[in-house]
C-alpha cells in the first residue's frame, strides 16, 4: 500500500466552525515553545482554531494563549549537560519526534487541519498528519534556519565529540520499536518511502532576524525571518534597579542547561566589591542555597522576565540561546556568551563575528576573564552602536503579524488548489 492509498480525504474548510484549523507541533524546550506563542496568539486573534501538541510539562504555558492543547508524555531530557554522546542525543530526538503520534492522530480525526506547523525537531508526527490529510506543512526554527549552506543548528558537528555510531544496537532497537509503533497506529504506509525528518515545507519560519542569521543572504523567500515575536506578557513583571544607578549585569543560563552552580558562583566572585549590581536567574528548579553566601551586590532569582531587567542592563552574560539573544538585542544590550550546548557555539561565533559581544569557553571561564569581558563590552562605544543598530532591526522585524500572513497565504493556496 502506498501513502496515497492510505490518505484520508483532504481536509476541507468547515463553514460550521470559525476560521481554519491549524495543527501546531511543538518541541519540549522552553525556548522553542516561547518563540512560537506570539504567532499562535495572532492566529487565534484572527479567528482561526489552533491545536497545539506539546509535552505534558509545557501544557500550562501553551494554554495561556487560548489554543486547544493536546499533551503527551515525553521522555526527552529536561536538562542537557553538554556531555551527552551524539548517539544518545540522536536516540532522544528520534524518539521524541514520534512521541506525540497517537495523541495527535486522535486529536485531529474529527477535525482535520488545513495546515500543519511543526518545530524542525518535531517532524515525523507532522509527516504522518500532513500525508494522511494531504495538508501542507510549515517548518519553524527557534534559532538559525537551515539550507545547503547552513547545517542544522547553524553549526557543523563538533570534531572533538565522537560522532554517531551507526552500529550502536540501541539505534536498531529504536528503529524496530518505531516501526511497530507506526504499524500499531495504522500509518505505517505513510512512511513506506523510508524517509524521516519531515517533508519539504511550503514555507519555513525562523524566530531570529535575517541580520543575525548565519549566512542570511543565502536564504530566499521560502524563509521568513520573523524575529522574536514577543508577547505583551514577556514585558510583564516589576523590577527596578537599586538606588544609586549602578551598572546592571544580568546573568542566566536559560532553561535547559542551567544546572551549573559553579558557573553562578564564579560570576558572583567576579563582581564582588565592584560597583556592578548583578541579577542572576538560576532556573525554576534551582536551589539558591547551592551558591553559598553571596556578596550584597548580587541578587538571585529563580526567574523573572528578562526583558524587564535588560531594559536597565549594561551587559548580559548568557548561554547563547537565540531567544535570550533576541531579547538582549531588542533592548540594545551587548552580551558575553558562555555556550553550554552545540548550537550555542554557533550563536556565540555569530555574536563575535558581528561585533555584538564576546564569547568565553566554559573551560576558560574564571572571575578575572569574565569581569574583563563584561567591562570591555560595556565600555565599547562601537559595539554599543552595532547593538543599537541591530535593536532597530529586531524591533521592526516582520513579527507575528507577517508570520500569520504567510500561514494564511499557504492555507489560501491550498484551498484554491482544492477548489
């Protein structure tokens, strides 16, 4: 049986229900999800229906948009240490790509979507739905887009890491398990061509600006670099700097690689006895007691909206996640990147190449090196000018409105083809 034989009737417009039905498949990482929610809200504002499929632990965050949330159990690790082998990460990504399969098929059976939008790391379940209902797909990137000039995550494999072992028996076992899974779900014929990783999208959407994208000039109109698509809630929350107008430094390792109390202790040590006021966000599950006694100019929070602090900050020390960087550049703040994961080495390199900040390898991080880097970017007039220029680009990026326009155009083209 071919995929065409298995395909259900193409999902048509349903006049009895408002708007079009958009299925959105997310990936269980806070940065990936947060980047998408502004577009989801814009689609809902226009009267469309959005079903957002996401891991259980992020269901509440997505639910704030008003979208219909379909959750599933995910085994993808909540924290990435950076020490995982390439084979272990491939196994995790492959398993996660099929993890929402059954929940998604059940969710759309009575109301097939007119469009499938999926995170680049959530491609295989999207493939099943789009082939089953002959629905176009849109691929979204929380960070750098990918083409023939830019590999996935904007970076080549790290030569210092052992590559994927194709003979690892765990890969064979997972392939057998996934084959059994799609057969049990009744969609094995949809994967008869043996391809995984998603079909060619109608358009790709990236949540960085083209000016920051690696080799951005090599991407055509099939990519929309929408920028960060910030929501009103991203600017919520009250925070004020202490009296005396000290220079403010925000320090964060984001949400998926923040279990490094030694990093935060070194940051506190670097600015002990200086005029700087340090704001550290450790992550919601971190224990501030692990940092020990801190100097009075260091303020520790589990979390708070970074945009609020960045509005007062002279510098930002971060892991180099694109969400964190887009927020910093939106507020016109230069950065020191201390990359924790492979894709963050690519963003760190781009920060340095564009003259927007500095980068420090985690192995080279000590108090003096960090303090020197922070003071250098804060005092660099040329760098501040470049960051302000990029800030203007970020603030005037196409945003959620243009992203929703492109998604509507894809749906309109499909409706015309079916008429």
